[in-house]
C-alpha cells in the first residue's frame, strides 16, 4: 500500500511503513552472525514482494585497482562462509584470482533491511562444484559452456550459434561441468546488519572478530 504526499508542489507516493518502523536493538540480535543472517534470510524468502531474495551485489577490486560490482545469487551458506558460482575466467573471476577479497551486499527493500559482508574468498572443492552444476537446469549448463563471459560479443547470433553447437555436442548425455566454471566461498571477517529508521537515523550493528576469534557486536552511527 502507498499513500500520497505533496512535496514542493508535486504529488509523491510513499509507503506508510517508512514512518513507523520497529527498532532493531542489540538484544534482538543472535550472538552468532550466521544464525542472525539465517533468521533474516528466512524472512526474506517468505516475502512475496521479493522475486530474488538471494540476489547480492558482489564487489571486487579489478587488477587495475578500480572497484567492480555485479549481482550474483547466494547458493548456500554456513559457518564456513557464503557461496556463489560463476565462470572463473569472467571479470569477477580474474579479479578474485588477483585479489581474493570481496564484499557482498544484500538489500531487501520490502523488509527495510540490508546486510553487508566482507572477507576473503577461496574456490569451493571440485566435488561441491560438480554437485551444484549437476543440479542446474540443462539449458543453464549449456549456457555455461557457450558463453565466453565478459568477453566482447559482436552480435547475439554468435552466442546463439555457440549454444546450438554445445547442445549438439552433449546431445543424449549429461552436460559435464566446464573446467572454467566453479564456485567461490567468501569467509567473512565482518558482517553488518542494517535496518531502516525514519529521518535516515537507521539502526546498524556490525559483527567483527576479536583477538580470540570470537564475534563481537558494535552499534554504528547511521
């Protein structure tokens, strides 16, 4: 539901919840950031307003020093980290090979919540990559072979031709995982939970590890 407001003579639409948001307090947070993330992620997956609750912005640093961001999908998480899959020869794959550090940002607008995760990245095991690849739709598996991800493409017809070629190549048999396709696991050293509040005075809490490798919670200015 949206309500109308008049601002500078213009009719604006806004949402009533922007004016009455439940505060996020430290006592509401689980001492374990992974358990806290699971709680929020489970709620996001129940939201009918979110088509891709698992979408997250992966930020890396390119070899030329510039930051780079793109959306990827979260495919699993546990106390070892957060997992996504991609072409290892893509721009993000090359960036992670050069600098295996990254950040993830998830924003669930209907819930007024954001999660930011920062840490080091390593590839998943071959068995993990094989198992996930085998679970994908066949057309996505073909696409992983056909697409030279991040490389220049003269015209769409060239990509479609490659798709047909690999369909014929693997006709009547399972599509194997390409050697250039795998997964990455980001092991966090910092996880921040953000919740919207009125007047831009949001609630922010960050989990970081102390010298004993124990997670500690700190409130941040918005």
